């Protein structure tokens, strides 16, 4: 399955600003037929057979952020304008994003935010060794406008 990241609109059928009642069936539509992980939580997160996880964050009853993580690799792809965010080396993802958007590295050297896009990327260490799984990003977050602003932002949750 290909999931298209469209900041700041959403990911696939998940549209930022949806109510919980709207986002729960949209999340469920991404479930692989006949597959259920014991780690799934209805309306909040689900896992696909190859390890792709999809998590929703609501603020004031509205979908504020969608996070996707892919610790195992696999058949599912997460694409931003045709760029495979998990299947392309992290250095190449950073280079391509920096062509069209400001990209701010975190203090840790493993996370990056494109504030104008409301898009964040993460990996567990800063390895650029192609044999190391951390050579690739493992998580992407798409947020609604205002997600990082002031009171009620992630630090206050």
C-alpha cells in the first residue's frame, strides 16, 4: 500500500481537522484485510502486517497530527511528492526536502522538522552507514497548523 503524505492536509484518507468520529473509520480503512494486531487501539493507532504503524493525535476533538512509523521496512510505502520517506536514505530525503522547504535539524541530529510544511522526521541515530537500519528515517509526523504553537502544543500534552 502507498500512503501519500500531504502536509498540512493529512495522510491518505486521514484529513487534519477531522473529528474523532470521522477519523476513526478513515484510520480503519487503512487496515489490511483480515489482519489485526494485539497492539492496535481503535480510533487511535493501528499496525499493518509488515510493521507500518499509524497513530492519530487529537486536540479539542479534532485530528491534529498523524504519525507513521516503519521500524521493519516492508511493502508499505510512505510517499511525499513521490519521495519514499522510509525507503530512501535519510541524507537523500534531507537533501530533497531542503530544495523546496526550510529543514531544521533537532539538537539530537536524528530529527528534522520542515516547519513550513508541518512535517517532522525521526530516526534512532544519525548513522549514514548503508548497512545500518538507522540509515533511513523510521518515523514521519504530519501536523495541522498551530500544532507546535504555544500553550496546548506537544510540550503541554
